[in-house]
C-alpha cells in the first residue's frame, strides 16, 4: 500500500523524481544537472509511480498509469546584444535627405522573446546629423555637403528588451560624395616653371568625369594666354634687324620704327613701351619718315612687315586708321600707297603711276580677319608681287576677299611724304596736317624694296620661344586629332574615347626655350565640348583656369677684361695698318647661383653657398666709344677689315664717335672681331693720348657688361732713345709668359707698358735708393743669410701681375743683389747707364717668343749675367 518509486521514461532527461512520503505517495521532481534555456526551452516526458511489492528480481511491483509532464525553462537575461558586422559603410550624395542610408543589426543569444529581442538602437556619437530608428535604420537629419565634410564616423549601440546594452558599440562610416558634376578632375591651378627645365607636363594626372553620360565625342581647346608680354609671346627680344639676319631674311629691310637715336630721330616724339621696341599710338601722333630713307620707286616687288595690336575702332563712324601712308607732300592729297585699318578690315592701297596703257588696275586689297580687332599681338607680312598681293598673318596665308580696281595716277613732280601712324594731308586744307590717326600699338615696321619674303623666313620671324608642346606624339593614340596654331599657343584636340583624351591631355606640356625668359604668370585656359549620341551638346563641362608661373632666371654678369693702358711710338699709329686697340680683349659671362650646403654643420653661420658658373650665350652689340673729343676724320679713324665679319651674323658701323659691332652672335665671335679693330692717326703731333670705352649688351640692352676703359699714349720722337727702344720691344704684346725659377715657382709676367719719361726717371731713382739700402743690409748679414737674400731676389723677379689697370716699369737694377763688396756708389750708377745702353742695343722685336722664353729660363738659373736677364724681362 506504499509508493516506493517514481520512474521517468525518456532519453537522458536531466530530471529525477524522488519519493518524499511513501504512505501519502508524495514525491518531488528535480533537475539532475544545470538547465540552460538557450540549449532547450522545454521538456516533455512520462512519469509512472511504483508500489513496494516487487520481488527479488523487481518483477512483481505494480505501476500506476502514465502521466505526462511538461516543463518550461524560464529565461535569465545573461547575454548582451552583439552586432552582426564589425564596421558598417555607406556612401551618400551631398544635398539629399535619405529615408534610410543603411541598416545596422544586432542579435541577442538569450532564449526568451523578452531578453532575446533588440528593443532599441542608439547613436552614441554626439552632434552628428544622423538619427536611428528601432529597426536599426540610419538616416541623415540634414543635407550633407562634400565641401564641409567628406566622411562621418558614428558609433551605434543596441539594447535588448531587458535594457541590457551591447558589449561593444559598432562603427558606422558614411562617405559623402559630391553631386556628380561633369568636368575635369585632378589638376593643379598653379604650375611652376624654372628656366632651363625644357618641356614640363601641365596636367599629369587629369581625367574627365562625365557622370556616366553616353558620350560620343569630345572637343578640347588648350590656350596659353601670353598677350601681356611684349608682342604676345616670350620671344628673344632682339632688334628686328638681328632677327632678320638670324632667320636668313634677305638684306635691305628698312626699319621705319627704330628706337630713337641721333640718326633715327623721327620716332623721338612717339609713345614707347618700356620693355620692348613697341610704339603706342593713341590717335594723336604720327611720324614723318625723312626723305631718302625709303626709295621713291618701290618697283613691282616689295614686302611690308609689322607687329600690330589693335582693338575695335572708337566712335560710331569708324575712320580709316593709317599704319603706313605715302602721300603728296604739298598741293594735292593723293595717296600713292598706304596700309590702313578700316572697320576691322586691313586694306592695302597701291596706285600705279600712269604709263602707256591707261587701263583699270588692281589698287585696293581688303582682308577681313577677326584678329585685326581682338586686342592681341599679331605678325603681319604684306608680300607685293604686282598685281598679286598676299597677306601672311602669324605665318598663315590669306588671300584678299575683295580687290578694287582704279585708274593709274597721272605723273606729277610733287614731292611725296611717307608717314607712320597717320597720313599727311598736304593739299585741300588751309594748313597741311596729319589725318586718319591710328589707335593701337605697332612694332618692327619694316619695308623691303625689290624683294618678297619666303614662307620659311616669315615663319621664323614670328616664331615663338615659348608655347605648348606634346610629349611623344606617336603615343597619342589612333583616335585623336590635334592641331596647333602657328605660334603654338593654342592646341585643339578631338577624339571619341574619353580615356584616349585623358591620356592625350596628360601629355600636353609647356616649353620655354629662352635662356633668360621673362618671369611672371602665363594664363592657361582649357575649354571642352562634349557630344552625346543623338544630341548636339548634352553635358556642359566647366573651363579650366590655371596658370604657369615662370621663375626669374639667374641673371648673367658680362665682364670685359684685357690690357687697358699702352703706349706706342707715333710712327706705328701713322703706319698703314695702325695699332690694334684690343689685342687681348676677353668677354666672359658668369651667373651666380645660391645653393644650400650639403653638410649644415660645416656652415652653421652661412645658410647658402654662392656658386659662380661661367655660361655661354649670345651678345647683340658691342660699342667702342671715343671718350672726350670725337675723332678728327682728317687725321684719325678706327678701322676693321670687313673680311673679319664674313661667316658671322655681325654688321658694323663706323663714326667719329666710335665703332659699333652688332648682330646676334657668340661672345667668342665678338672677341675675334674686336681683337682686329685698329686705330690709325696720321696727325699724331696734335694728339698725345686717346681714351676709349668698350661696352657690350645681350637681349637689346636687357643685360649689359661693365664699361671697359682703355687709354692709348702716342709717344713722340722728342722722347728719349730709351723710351723708343722699350716701346719697340713691346710692339707685339704677349698675353701670358711663364718663367721657370730654380725654386720651382711659376710666375705670370705680362709685358710692361711705359707711360712717360718722368715716371721712368722717378722709378730708376727710387730703385737706386732701394739698391743702396739692400747693399748695406747685405754687408751686415752673415754667410748663411746669403742664400736667403738670393731667394728674395728671385721672388722679386716673379712680379705677380694682375690684369688690372697697373702701369709698371721694371728697373734693370732691381735684381742686382750680388755686387762686389768693394764697389762704390758712383760705379753702381755707371753700371745702371751701361745696362740702359745694352738693353737698347740688344733689343729686337723680331726675336721668336719661344726662343725668348728658353733663353730667359737659362739666364735666370745661372744668376750671373744680370744684364741679359734684365733685357729679357723687359
């Protein structure tokens, strides 16, 4: 009648039932091991009760009916929420409000809905324009700006329904991308250029963003704007004459707008630009070209060349604006030939004189070009080969759009007046005056009678020293078409593939081949047009505005050196060849560079090292000017054999004020020519000395040399024999002479020059005094000091001369350091006279230079024959 056991039927149930009271049949169900809701939320099993009537084998007891037990495990909030991802990323476009940028998700391993569900998400980071909802969706609360912030980083946490926070917050990165604007990306506004860098790419990593538009072709124009410099580009600013010689133009061009000088004074009253030979006309000035500058009859072939910068004509009714005009000086007002601008058209007028055939002939040639009024510099060449007239503008040919015929002019004996900047009105007015004034700038206006220029020469004359360039043309790709304008300041490229255009634009470079370019800014403009399939222009691409910054080149210092004082007997100046003025002239150009030292510890005080480098460049003129009274053409002149100029780009002009050599050529060529310049004076009695000054220039005076002064003394026969003989010896000045001494020292001895008798006498007297003192010192000295005295003597002989303006006369007695102890002072004076005579007698200017050097070495080494030594040194 008692209950002895409870039995659970089921596999490996973690429960057991124990009997608490056998009589009443009360028992308890308990867990055998820890129960985990996350492993199993509920259990179901069968339980039976057994009585105590079991036999020895436990076979006779009685069982109750089966009862079903359901157990549900109650959850404990032991787990925190955890996010599925370690980092969340999203990209948004600026200027938009999103409903949901992205969704974050966390999970909780608890088993019950109460503790396993995520009830909320929160943004931990403060002051960010984002919000998050219960489902983890993040949105922006305001419009984002790419310029303000490219990227946001926010931390987010999650909470389960038991308000337990996630163990780790999660990072959410939101990238802001700009609104896709079509245009060029990855280029720099400022491009730096150092002189001598060659060709540098302008946009090495540029690419075009089209915002996935269906592009069919791209047309890009790159323009280098240099209109503020001189004549629209950084040319070598040589004179027009020098340029024409460099380009191989035919000679005979007449410069109608030269820089003002004593001989070319008609441009003196005109307004000039400071940095170049540019004349500005403001509608109030004109210049008369003097008679005889341009021949009256230009024949049927001639060329007019000019640089012109011109804007739209002022006023409502546009007047004719005269560039060049040849009209009647008096009585009448006929224009024989003229070049003028009218309503942005260039017109050339050419009226032929009447001959047998009284027929209509071409008289006016009109060209209509936008460039005439674009306020930019352009190079114009009018080639006249009557009746054909051709215009070249910036090297490109243009035929006239209109040719008007007219009757020939009847011949008259009225003088003609050639003018620039306005036209001379000689008749039909009460007072002759200028009319039809020009508004704009002109430069290098030349006329060349009897000759027309070739296309090659015209291209060279207007060629630019700076411009755009393409590195490796062959790698541009098949689909790219490109075109340069004549001065290479504009490049047009066209292609149908975006990547090809990107690659091509990366190869566009800036180049400046000038040695000393004008420093400053060159503006760059890139404009592009894109075509889409089936549409004309579908995407608008903003222009690129950038600039090239050209740095200042290290400026050269031009130095002229040489012998700057000499004397010659009058007979040499009177001879047919005269005297060579500058036998050893030397022109050197150096540039000073600042460099940082390699080891700063060595140069704690000096941050920079100055490095002087010699450099080679061209000169464009050297003037040898007479200082003081001008040369008297009756009795003196400067001469140069014109054969010396052959094969060089040089010309020369001669006047009583001096000699001028000009043209663009190397410093070496200038040296060669200057060393052949001779001075003749066949009336020497009136002149005792002459002074000259040499000055050279590069780039039309932009860089000038030092002023090298030379003094020449003419020695008349009244001077002593000694003077004549000494001068006779130094007729041929040697540049440098090396003398080997026993001690092994080498000294550079320049041939001496003798200024006057008085100086010689004073030096001789001083030398004798020095000799007497030395003699006294010698007698006091001991034997071992004897050799030291000899050494001193040798040192004195060395005479370390420099190239400066020293006039030194060597006294023959100076080295006489070893006299006999018994000699008296009177005997020494006799020796001095004897030496003087010996020197005069033995000197002969026909001696070979090499023989002199060898002889000198031997004599100095012997140290005995002092007379001979003195002769050689003189």
